[in-house]
């Protein structure tokens, strides 16, 4: 399914009151929300979701951060979804993110960067399936 991507509003985005602002940016940019939930990752969930980063020095910090409060998880649909969504969120480090991007507007640091966006069609499918069953996707 190449027209979908997966996103999370991370704990910092939720804590700082940006759920509405971020969803507004997403829908205004032409993404359709086909699945969405308010949830919290367990330590086990976060370690599995970020397994690709398990050898990185920031892995422990990343798991701690991603589990410290609720997140909004969603599957988004649009032509060229993965690439267009990564352009909308901006660089991982908000200091390097372009004007008008979600991270420029709402992220506070490279670790606490407000949103996740899948980096490939393959990962979008894997990450979407991690959070949603078929019956939760519309
Ligand atoms: P994201 O690209 O969504 O997924 C991997 C996450 O690891 C990234 O967002 C950041 O939240 C986090 N991350 C990446 N680099 C660093 C870093 N240097 N220090 C702390 N966290 C990081």
C-alpha cells in the first residue's frame, strides 16, 4: 500500500498541547486520516517499535521518552504519502527543520521532536500494523 504512511504525535507534542495544531497541519496538507488512536506505549512496545535503533547511544533515552505519556497514533493516506509527510514534518533536529514544518513549529529538541513519520513504504506498513488491526483502518 504505497499511498499510506504512519505517524505518531509523540509524548512531548501531547504534553505541550499540540494535538490539535498538528492534526490541523496534517489534514490541511491533504492527508486523510484512515486510522487513529490515543494510546500509550509500554516499554516492550517502544523497544520493539524502535528495534532498528537498539544499538544507538540514545536508545534508552528514546524508550524512556516515548513511554512517558500518551501518544496519538495514526495512519494517513495521500498520493506519495511517505515522502510528502516527511517534508511536512521537517528534519529530525528542529534546529534544522524548514520554516512551516511541524517540527519547526512544535518540536523542542532532536529527541523530543513532536512527531514520527515512517521513512519508507515498507516501514509504513510494518508500523501501521504494529498499532492497528484491519478493523481499525477505514
Ligand atoms: P524519529 O526519526 O521519529 O525516530 C527515531 C528517533 O530517535 C528520532 O525521531 C528522535 O526522537 C530520536 N533521536 C534521533 N537522534 C537522536 C539523538 N541524537 N538524541 C536523542 N534522540 C534522538
